C-alpha cells in the first residue's frame, strides 16, 4: 500500500497510512536495524510523522557510516523541529520562514514573535528568529535566541552553528569555537563548520578567520 502512495507523491495519504499502521516508537526501533535501507525507510517515515520523543534516536543517525542515512537523519530532524509547536504556532513559523526566504526580515520577525507568544517552548521559532536577527546584523539578539533554542532542543546543531557564526562575527573566538564544537559533536558532517574551526585555530598566526559558516536553518 505504501509503494503506490510513494510513486504518486501522495504525501498526505502516505502520512495517514503510516499513522494507521505504526506508532513512532515502532518506527524508531528500525533505526537500530543492521540494514541501511531499513534505517532509511524509518527516517523517511519519521520525517513525516516523527515527534519529540524520536529526536535523540534520529540525532544518533547523524554519525551513521552510511552518508545517505546521515542526510536523511538531518532532513528528518529539520522536519520535526518545524512542527513541534502548537498548530497556530506552526502556522506562524511557516509564514515567517516564507518571509525570511523573500528577505522580508521585519515581517518574518513579526511572525516568529507571534509563534513564540503562542508557544514559548517552540525551539524552532527562536532559531528562525535568530536567523532573521543574524541577517539584520543584530548579533547579540541572535545569540540570545540561539541560546533559547538549544536550551529547549540541545541537539539543535543548526542553532549551535548559528551561535558560533555570531560569536565569530563579534570577534569572540573562544565562544565561537565552543559553539561550533557543540554543533560538530552532534552533526560531524558540517564541512564548512569544520573548516571554519580549523581557520580559527590558526588565526593567531594567519590573520582573521571567515565571518561565518553554515547557517542555522
């Protein structure tokens, strides 16, 4: 039944089919399967129906030996993070993300503010507002929002990386290194972060490092 839904790109039907047959814990157990294809199927399903309780198990797949599993785990985490608020907060977050994509920073921040007012435990709303603040070059405010995001979601490598970018721009290299290293400990495949860390470590003799690496979203 799943195959025809996949072939027809019927995402809504696929989500309903998954939810009717399996719960998140059952799917998450497949992440320990010896076959990479089983782990990939589990991650595909969790990207669509996973919840907060799956996050640690998915984050562990970021260190899997199979590169495709790493990528699917990263996608699954972002998908879940974006829907962990209440329905109204999720709607505001999605509106804000669209404004952010258009470069309409003030409108985006307004939406993220509303999402946070609705659901103060919504880590991704803080992270997305941090991105907007970064784009506005309000680095202190961005750091504050990154801190809120990782307090609520410690595995949020994007927020850790974003915090590092802000500290780097402010010239606070020790703080930048610590934030970047937290991001890499969770997701070791952030290649530009790893490169920036190497540049920071050689900055004392080779000049200023880059102003930022991968963004937090």
